[in-house]
C-alpha cells in the first residue's frame, strides 16, 4: 500500500499593519507551515488576502475552512486586485482525516517555484483555525472596537430603522490616532456612491471597547445617522 505524505503543522496569527500604508487596515492573517513563512518566500512583501474582517460568521465560511468540496483560495495579493497585479492561490480540500493544500499558483510571478502539496491532520487543522480566531491578545483598541462594532451592527437594526444599510466597517490607523469608518447607504440603493455616507468614529484608549460601541449604536438609534455623517461623492 502506498504511504501517505508526511503531515505538516499549520500555525496562524494576525499581524497589525503599519498605519497609513496598507489600503486595508484590518489585521492580516500570517501563516507558518512547519515553521516556515512560505508566502513570504514565494511572494515577498505580499499582503494577506485573509484579513480579520473575513473571519467573522460561520466556521465553514472562514477563508481557510476545509470541506469535501475543493475551494480555490486567494492567500496574498499586492494590495491590489489579483486579476490586475497577481497573488498566491491554493486549492483547499478535506480528505478523510486530512486537509490537503494542492494546486499552488503564483500569478504575481510564474517564474517563482511554488510548494508541493501540503497535508495537515484535519483535527489539528480545525483546532488551529479556531484558536487563531479566538486569540484576541494581539488586538489594539481600534481592532477591539472594530470587531465589536462589526458584530453589533450585523445584529442591530439601528441603521435599518431609518431606511439605511451598512456597507462596510473597517479600522483606520494613523500615527497619532485611530478611528472606525462606518459606510452606509439607502437600503434600496446599496453601495450607491452618490447616496453613501460615512461615520468616522474616534477610538479612545481610555474607554472600554464595549462602551464605545454602545455609545455609537445608541446615537444612531436615537436619530437619523445622516445628521452626523459625511457624504461621499
């Protein structure tokens, strides 16, 4: 009987981007395979496509979730659309008690060799994804407030009661300060540039994250959110 390839070990962790440099200010997911930063080796300076904002919701919807159905997953980009500037892709699939990463692609530079198939123990793989998502030790105040704000707005109807829908919530880091950006537009015209408004919510290091989120939610619930927002377009 042909023996299976050796099992590798996956280690995940979020890394906070430098203020004002990355287009997305959500923390990036960094991964090590057997202690090696494989993505940095084949795509030096690449930006993670699996940022923190994609790790909310159901486990099966997480970027690196593995199922019986193969999924082609974008791992890195050049802080740009990969169709334009390229990036790293891999196909993830669960096979019995293993998770296998196959079909590596480097569309940023096809001359760079890509890894061979990588096998992980499925139980340890799932546990590592859950551990990384549950670990909040890396968060700065802006990350904590953004995470709680995104979760609260997903469950609250504070914007909907005024006929508005939230399009995006993301952190904005600056050298001397940080804020949360909340974009919203009419429910009947989602993502309409001419009708999109922005709340820029300052983040305090001295006030608990839960309290900062509650203050914002209460303010929006009490009055039409356009009153204190900035219009785009």
